[in-house]
């Protein structure tokens, strides 16, 4: 039975990415939407989505989208408020949703919301192969929110679109390879040669669906006043993806009494998920496995001016209360200056595992010197040194909690002749 009095109607025109895709989507929707006052309609087009070739599946999005548009028009004619319709599409399904909106726009109607979960990229980049009306964009609904988990600037890599197309576009972990995934390079070419997909190849692509699913679970838990409920808090980064990946953008927030994000007072802060908030391009960090949502952290390492040219990766691992977190901090520069005095990195801890009650954190610093890997063994001249001089290490969350280590000129050096330097320190809640 269809009820016109419900808060909204949700449609899922999802792309069955592979033989396991449609089962995951169908199995999870009933439980995830059971707490809503809404009608849920699943659109099963898995045969058309499978191709047999990707180009055929991509072409089928137009036909399927038009069919969905006919259904939506009939529902509106029966009295459904078009503003309460929310389409959710994964991969090619996002473009089905975009195409479906066209038949309503032709009647002067505009859908309330479309959520694009890593909209498919191959054959949908730019307007060279697919006209704008045959794919998702911000004109297709009053509010279009998009998450990018497998994008790439290269046309030969990444199953998801790289460029922003919505009113708000979320790029978790930078929108490319996701934590816990080991994507192959030039994945588009590889899949054409191998004639098939695997869970490993589409790991980052499917992450978009998993993150949205988790946001539903967390929102229901929050409604039940479950303190383990977590928000995917996102934020703007004026310097773009490079600044985000270098850990330069990290906001400081306030908690309200319910320990959740107050959506009213900050326009640079957003939230990914069903109860979405945001505008423009926004970023956030996640863990590498479910539960993906957690306490987002920033690590800042202040180097001494004594540090010479370096080329490597600084790994900072935290140990506290039976938990651990790892930061990977890129460090490459020829001459230390104000811009390189502080090296930053981002990581995500178990939700609520690090708060003001944690007084001390044990930390281990490892430095991987790339010059020992890249230079031939018979090449004795190097511009870079394998020694870091550290003055200060700070780890902070978004809510004013920080843990610090201060000792000027602390040496992180390879004393064993191996590629790794090793240093154990203690971070304390007190400022230094």
C-alpha cells in the first residue's frame, strides 16, 4: 500500500555493480528504513546494469531513468508532493536518478532531493559522450548531495566521478583510494582487459554505499539516544584536496548537550548522510573498517630548524586504552622554513575512545627514509638526511582536547643502519 501522508518517498535506482551488489542493497534497505515514516521503493534493473558490456549498461541508464520518471509522474498525479521524493542512486544508479528527474522538470516540477553515491565516471565525464540531461547534476533536484569515494583526475582510473556535481560534494579521505582498500592503478583499463570486477577492484567504489548505510544506522541509534551514535562530520578546506591530505584543514567545534553536531552556527561544517548538511566541497576522515565513523584526529609535528633536507614518511602510532591509531605524514623538503616547520596528518580513532578523560597516550614514531630505497646502493651522494629533529608533537580532536609532547631537538634517527628510525614518547593532556 502506498501512503501519501508519509514524510517522504525514497527510491533506490541502484546499479548492481557486480554479482554481489544488488543483494547487498536489497538485504539492507528494509532494516535501515524501518524506523522512518516513509515509503521505500527499490528499483531492480540488475540485468540492464550488467551489460553484458559496461558501455551497454551505461546506455541503459537513459531508458531506465525514463521509466522511473514515468512512475514518479504517475505518483505525483495521484497526489504525492514532489518535494518529498528522495532518490538515492549508487554508481550508474545515480545517473538513472538524474535522467528520471528530466521528465518532471519538463512539467515544471523539481524533486526534493537526490543522493548520488559515487556516481559512475566512465563515459560520464564532461559532456563529450553523455549529454548533461542524461546524467546527474545539481539542476536535477532542489538539493543534490554526492559522495565521491573512488574518483581520480585520470580518465583511466577510478570508477567514480572526480569533479563536484552537487550542491554539496563529500570527499571522504580525499575521495580516492579508501582506507582498507588496495585499489589497482588504472582500474578502468585493468577491468576491460580482465573482463570483470572483483570486490578488491571496486572496494573504494562500494565504500560510498557502505558509508551511507552506516549513516542511516547511526541516525536511528541517535534517535534512540544511543551514545555510540556517530556523525560523519565534514568541513570545507579552502586549499582543496592537497591541503586536506596534508592535514592543514581541521576545524575546532563545540559540543552541545546531545554530543552531536549543532547544524545552525557554522556554515563551513557539514554532515554526510541521510540527515545531510553542507554546501560546496567538503571533506572528512574515516576508519578503514566498519564502524567507519569515528573520532577524527589531527597530528602536528613541529620540527627543529636543525632538521636538514628530508624525503620520506613519518609514521605516528598512538596506543591508549586497548586502542591504536596510525598517522601517515608525508615529509619532503630541501630547506626547512615556516611552511615546513609543522608537518600535519589526519587519522580516525574509535568513536568516543579518545576524550578529555584520557590523560596520557603512548606514541611511537617511525621514519621511513625514501632515499635509501630510491637511490642505487653504489650512489653515495644524497641531498637528503635520514635524521629528524623534533621539538613538539600534538594530537588533537575537533572538540578542544589535545595531547602533547615537548622536548626541543629530540632526535629521530636511524641508528641501526636500517631504513627506519624509531622513537617512543608519551603525550600528555597538559599543555607544554
